[in-house]
């Protein structure tokens, strides 16, 4: 089996010559302590939709992770203190509790999301112990905002160009890693556009955006990755997203993993020519504006728009941290 630089993750996504009743879970080997740290892939999976270091400055919907480290890490802080500080913010993302008032003013408050404490601990420990990848514009921006004061998050670990060192060519990755990358990059594009629309124009406009633009954006990312990328669910809003009986077993498996508080890993199924990679889609508080409880988290105007755009809607009644559906990514071997 080939060795890989990137650790396969949880939380987040995603497919043998013969069908098996029990889906195959992928395990990936690693070659360096930094790259093998479980928090690295957890951070990329759970945080990079909004905090990706490759997003340009003007298109961001959240600060990069290096900026978060700079604000939550102070000289002399222990790892336990840093982990506690991050967990405190995740548990209570309010304006008074934020250490980044500038980010709150620009991006708004991060919606409250439910993560296993172990996930946050591993992400925080990785951030504390390692250099965090920086956007190309970050140093100049940091200098303009803070002058020449120290604070690039380099206190633990040697300086490195992590993007150049960690990035693998697609053909060098496992099938699970490739499928996960394709799903998460598509999720990032959809999330960036959706959350940006909610912040600027409101939920009703975002709902109309989903109706008109979600499929074209997904298809555009499928072209980029030379793959088929789809989202399926057992409670569809759009009938085209209804899951098949064949794929329902994978959604059921992810539901059980969520109930058992098991970190998600992609499920990979392959035949002689193609690979199918599956990964879950889990709700957060932002989702509840359109998928939560009518007249509680879903406002009346949003309900009217849902009824107009999706007369056969089944996608309401969700709470935070429930399985909304799955990604299915298909590509040739």
C-alpha cells in the first residue's frame, strides 16, 4: 500500500470490485509528525470552508486559521490554556466572548456549531504545536494592521512553507483523500457563496440562490476535478437530491457514526473502472434558517419561499448536528 502525507479525517467525507454489506472505511498512513497529526485533517475538514488559507482577502467569509491562532495564543500560554480558550469560543460564540472584534465587525458572528470536544481538542493542539499555513497576503495585511510586532503564530515549530510541502498531486493521494478533497472544495464554493449571500442579503435571497445556483456551482467544480459530484438525502427538498436505495446504506452508516460520536471517515467503494467516495453532510445553526423548525428557526417569509420553490419539500425539522445527507463523488481509476 502506498504511503501518504495527509491524514484521513473525520468529520467531515467519503468509495471493491465486489459489493460489501459493510462499507469499507479508509485508513491512511503518514510520514511526518506534523502531517500525521489528526488535528491537521480535522482542521482542514471542519474549518476550511470558512477559514481556508487559499481564499483571497476580499472574497473571505471568515478569518484564516493563522489569524485565529494569533489572537487566541499569547506568549507563555500552555497548550491546555490554548485548547480551553478555543473550546470556550466554540461553545459560546458571542460578540462579548470573541477575541477578534475586527473579524466580528467584518464577517459577523460565527454560527454556533456542535463538534465533539475531542475534535476541538485535536484541532487546537495541532494549531498550538505547529505552524499554520498563511495566505499569501497575510504578512502584508498583518504588518499594515499591527506594524512590526511579533505574532505570526511561529512560536511552536520551525517556519515552513506548509502549502508547498504538504500539497500532494491528486494522483498521489488515496481514493478516499481524493474524494474528500473534491467534496470539500465543492462544499467550500457552495458555503462561501451561500453564507456570503445570507450575510449580505438575508435568508430568503440565499434560498433563491440555492434554487438557481447550487447545481451550476457543483457542476462547475465537477468539471474542475473531472468527476461527478452529487449531494443526496433521505429528506429531499429538491426531488433530484433523493437518495437511491443502493446508497442509503452509506447514509445509514454515517448516521450511526454520528449517534456513536465516532469521527467521520470517507467510505470508498470501487469497481474495475470507477471509484465512489461518500462523506456526510451535517447541520449547523446556519442550516436551521432553512431546514429547522417552522416559525421557530425558519421565519414565515422563508417558509413561503420554500413552499413556492419546493412544493414537495421534506427537508424541515432538523436540529443542530444532525445528518442532512451525503456527498457522492465518482471518478475514474
